[in-house]
């Protein structure tokens, strides 16, 4: 199994959930109203007066064969709107309940 962690501009919230559901992934956890700043470029998303945009994040544990398709769809989404900000990582899951 793989854990996919995605940090993204709040504008992507519905698209991320729809992407997971389209690929048959039902389970996920969402964190809302988190701050951050991209490592390459773009403006900070801190939810304050100076930088009002916020990020959200989602963590979903998927079967190994689903990790590649999810990441590919996330890459397409990011490429379509590179200024919004989206970062995704896959991590091995060693154990789960």
C-alpha cells in the first residue's frame, strides 16, 4: 500500500476529491486552512491579510497499483493551473489498521 499526501491551493478542493472518487478511491483525510509556501515559486498561502489564500491537504492510502494513476492525474491537474500550487508525494505504508 502507498500513502499519497497532497498539499494544494484551496481552489482545488473539489477537483481533488472528484479525482480520487473517479479512480475508485473512497477513503481519505482532509486538512483545511493550512498555510504554506511552494519550494519553487508562487506566492505564500497563509490565510492572513497579506497572503489571504489558504492551502488544504489530503492523505489517502491506496493500493500500490492505484498510486501511479492518482499521481498522473494530479500531474495533469497541476500542469493545467501551475500558478495555483499543488504538491503530491507517495510514501510506503508499512502497517495499517
